[in-house]
């Protein structure tokens, strides 16, 4: 569970059909940024996973297992009226398990996760949506207006090397 202060969501009464062309362009730019981020994370994750697996196989180390998890925090723009320099200003947090990710179906797989892909006349029909963008609008319970409030993204990829000792019965 993430114990970070989040901003109060707004704009749930604004649907995607109510967004202006400039707002849709900002969202498309964010999607592109997130798609690039996914590929960069994938590259680093594959290197980290290979190193963890080497440690796991090396009987000279004490490593019995490991976990690799990703946390992506989306922060409020400093220009937002709700921005408070004494708070975390988090709009949304997405988490992904990396250890068992094969990068072939969801995160960084290059697949289109656009929920509106086949909706005739939808403003996002025909767009490519990366996994993280899909996660923002479908899984994070924030509105399109709140997604537009995002100003910064912070990525943490945590690796926990684990060692188990059995003392006895």
C-alpha cells in the first residue's frame, strides 16, 4: 500500500467527449511520453532481472530469491491551484510487478490497450494507447481532467534481494 498524500480528484463530470482538441493533444503527448518511458524501463528492467538471476544462480552468494517492483508516481503541476509545496501533490500512483513480466502482453509489450479502439465516432478511436496510459484512465480512478493536471512523473524500480535462513524445528 502506498502511504502518500494525494490531491483531491476533480472533474468526474467531464467525459472524454467533452474534452477540447488542445486537451486531447496534451493527453496524446502524455501517452507518447509514457510509451517511451515503458520502453526505457523495459531496457533497465531486463538488465536488472538478468543480474538478479545471475546472483540467484551463483551458489557463492547468499541470495535465495528477489523481487523487482515498479512504482510510478504522477505529480500535480506546480501551476495547479491545488499545488501545495508542503504536500506530496500526487495525482496517481501505478505499480507493476516486474519479476514475472514477460513484456509480451501488458507493460512495455508494444500492444494497443486503447479501450475506445473500436468505438465508432469516439475522439480516441484509432489511437494507440500504451499500458501505463491505459492504467491512468482505466485503473487509477481519476478523471480525464485530473490526468491533465499531471506535471511530473517519478519512477522507482525497487529490487529486493532476499535471503532465507531456516533455524530448525
